[in-house]
C-alpha cells in the first residue's frame, strides 16, 4: 500500500467559497477512484509559523494507482480550485507495510 501525503499553503486568493468547492470535490473522490483505499484531509488547527494550511492523506493499493488518480476526472475537477491558489505544495509518497502478514 502507498500513502500519498500532500500539504498546501494557500494564497489569499483561496477564498472561503473556493475552499468549499474544493473540499466538496475532495469528498466526492473518496470511494470513487479505482485503487483509492481511503482519503482523509483537514485544515491546520494550530496556525503556527511552521504550519501548512491543509493536509490531504490518501492511501492507494499501488504506486500505479496514483497515476490513475492524478488523471481521473474527479481529481481533474478540483485542480482549477487548488492549483491557481496554491502558494506552496509539498508531498511525499511512501510504502506502508503489509499488515496482513
């Protein structure tokens, strides 16, 4: 299993209205993209100098499934909300141990 973790820092242009549409799109992806096992996300609650604004954690069956996700129409639908409004984006993909063994 591959865990895909993204952290966002938003520009001032990421308004509350845009955020609502983006979050609705995130919620719509859960359970609707092949190979996606789980999706969780949320805004930062501490607001420290080193905090990021929002985190997204998505689990996939395989690294190949991330490619499916990257070009899936439900993912493409939220990019117009996030990409123009992102100040900084960081992500990491790592393998989780198989807990069935």
